[in-house]
C-alpha cells in the first residue's frame, strides 16, 4: 500500500535531517511540465527541480535511454573505459567549447574540482568571488558562496574575497599575487536572478588575461538551454578557463561536469582528482539522451522565445508589488517589494509550483518544453493572487 501524505511526512520528521524547508505536498509522479501529488492533485511546474528538468519530467527519450542502459551496464568505476562516457565527453566538449571534461555528480562537486584545478594550475590559494554568489555547500564551494548564514558556522573556510557583482573594476582591484582565480556565475541564480550588464563578462575576461588569472564560470544553473543559449557564456562570447555545470545535465539524473582549456586541464595529472560515480554509464546515457532531446526539439531556441513571452506576460500583471522583472530565456525573476512566501503558498494551492529566492524574488525556471497555455495559466493564477 502506498503511503499517504501524513505517513510520508512523519517518516521525514523522524528519520531525515531537518535541513530543508519543504512545501507541504508529497509528489508522486510528473510528466512534461505537470507534477502530480499523492492525492492526485496536479500542478504546473515553474520550478522544474530548480532548473533541472529542462526537457520536462520523465521525457520518454531519457526514460528509454536509462532503461536500456540499466539493463546493460550501470557502473564500473573509472578504473575502466566505457563507451557512453567517451561519447558524452566529446559532445559536451563541443557544446561548451572547452577541451577537456571531468565528470562528477553535482554542482558543488564540479565547483570543488574547478577550485582544486585553479589552485594547482596557478600555484596560488585565494579566490575572488562575487556578492550574492552561490556555488554550493561543500567546503570549497562554500568558501566562495556569499551568504554569511551559510558560511559562518563552518569557518575557517578557504581564503576568498567578495567583490560586488557586475563591477569589473572591483575584480581588477582585488586581483593580487595570491589570487588563484576569479569565480562567477554568468547570471546569478540563487542570488535573485541577476543579469550583469552587457560587456561585464568580456571585461572580466580581459582583466583576467591581462593579470594572468584564471577565470572560472559556474554554469551549474544556466546550462543546457536554460537562458536561451546552450550555456549563458555565449551571451557574452567569452570562453572561460574553467567551467562547471550540473543541474540540467542528466535530464533529471544526478550529473555534473567540470571543463577546462587544454593548458589548464594539463595541470591535473593522474591521481590529482577522482570521483567513484563520476561519469558512470547510467548517468552518461541519461545525459546523452538529454542533449539529443534539447537538439531535436530545438529547446534552446524555444527557451529564448518562451522567455520573452513570459516576461511580456509578467509585465502585463498588476504592478502593485512588482519592483522589477528580469531574465534571459526561461530563467526569469520577478522582484517584489514584499516577501514572496505567501504568493508561493497561494499559487501552490491553486495548482502552480513557483520558487522564491533571496526572499523577495519569484523565480521562474520551468521545463523548456512548457506550453504557452501552461505559462498563461501560471501567470493568470499569479495575477489573481
Ligand atoms: C545549484 C548550484 C550549485 C550547487 O549545485 P548542487 O548540485 O546543489 O551541489 C552551484 N552553483 C550554482 C550556480 C548553482 O545554481
């Protein structure tokens, strides 16, 4: 017998670390942009697992690839060569325009790899990061994550300096003889969907070149079509020295990667870094199918078009509490003059899942496969609220 909502919650309360604030629904299944809870209630999903389910929930091509791979080979470790990892590395290297790939299982793990690589390549220890940056929860990634509340209890962390986002001169001024690298999100996600001005990343690239400092771009959230490009760096035309990605990489399957230019990548030699599960056959099969779906269904273009559509619709809302609407592709933030928790709760009651970040920013990161009608419904629910 399937557990009901109360039974599920009781087990969570008894057995699971209480580190998350969860919405009061238990989800049973999902398809495309629709999620169904254990009571059979359906929701239009504008969260998509936090920018994970770019191809929609349980895309049949991803499900099929996982099924077929699971019957053939799930895991053997990186002691051996496997076909799917080889194919995915080639594909990803081309899409990201970077030479080499290290596979891992999450965003924070990709960032750990990037920081280690930058330290080894530069022979230096300190990172420059930006205010409101989010790079993950493990020690290295946490040391370049800005929020004091996340960092404070775990200090001392690795040395890092924070400068304002979207201020290239601040980076220029902060780089010194101890700087191992600069780490940035091309668009800030958790920080409140913050888009830098045109030219910022280009300028940062130029500064890093002049000062011979490594540039790490964290595309964990912005990858795989989310912002209307394969990776958000394409909006600026720059190539970083090191890049991280994860969230949407495996079509919902846990998967991450760190990529680098050849000269930088060459600093990691056998034994310098490893991950037991990194690039296992099941994850790689899911990621390959995911990439194929994004190509076949032209989801990168769709993200751009639907993003523009959504922003226009949101701009048509009553303006009472709206401070600003901003976004690129289907990564859209609506900053309010009030906290957005109540709105998230009311929307959920009316069948729309929304996410709130930085307390007052409603974040829309739906599947890139969502229909205009589904977006219309979500916006009209919001309008009523
Ligand atoms: C989510 C996120 C991370 C952390 O990813 P996890 O898979 O949760 O470890 C890192 N960087 C950015 C930009 C993110 O959005």
